[in-house]
C-alpha cells in the first residue's frame, strides 16, 4: 500500500463516526410502531364481515376525504418548514410549522366528529360488534399517534416562538418530522383498509 493510500485510509477511518443516537432511536421507534400497526391492521382485515350483528362498515362509514387531504398535506408543510429551517429563515419555518399544526388539528377534530356521529347517531361503539372493536382500536391507535405528534409539534413551535429553538436543535426538528411522516404514511394504510377495502 502506498503512502497516499495509507493516508487516505486513515482519513476515512477518522471521518467515520457512529450514527446519531437520535436517528437510531427514531428508526427503532418507527420499526416497532410499524409492527404494532401491522398487527392491528391484520386484525381488522381478518375480522371484516365477521360481525354477527350490525351495524356494518358499509352502513355507517363515510370516506373521510377532507381530513385525509389535511393530514397528507401536513407532510408537505412540515417538509417546507424543514427547508426553511435549513435556509435559516425562522419566520417562514414558524409559518409552515403552524400550518402543519392547523392541518393536524383539522384531522383530529374530524376524527372526533366522526366518532361522535358513529356512537350517538349510528349506535356503533367499541363493544357493539367485532367491527366496532377493531375499528375503534385501529383508528384510535392512529389518532393517539396524531395527538402525540401534535404535542411535539406544538412544543417545537412554542420553543421557536420564545427563541429557545436554535441551530443546535436541527436534529430534534428533523426527528419530529420523521415521526410525522410516519403517522401520515400509516394513515394511508388505515384509510385504504378501513374505508376502501373494508366497506
């Protein structure tokens, strides 16, 4: 090995470092949560049409088009917020981050209104039948993740507004964005299985 090759190899060894512990943690979290959601989706799919009594999905479910558009659009706005953060434009970062929160609030409000209608007007509760049990378990699991995401998004906005969010927190913001994209991706699966295939 030549002297130049040895120096290059040593430089490569010096340049390499362990991956970020935050990134490793969020990847492990997402993989774990993917497994959990997979179990709930499989259970829902397995029990489609096996309820002995009504109401059935086709009788009570309506396509949540507007709320789905809101949630999926929030992936775009959080990406735009991240770009503005990278460009050192805190004002635009806050605007896009706030829009993301607003879209998430619209989604969770729509889910709450859907549940209110299902429970009080259509008589579907978690104990009504297999459909009710699997529906509220799966959609509720997703809603709980949206609420957790909303809390994280709101904390970031509060820290940003108070001036406590600095360049040193870039990775924190990025990891929350990763989590939010995961929540949106899971909704695509839930929407497809519950509101398209399951009806």
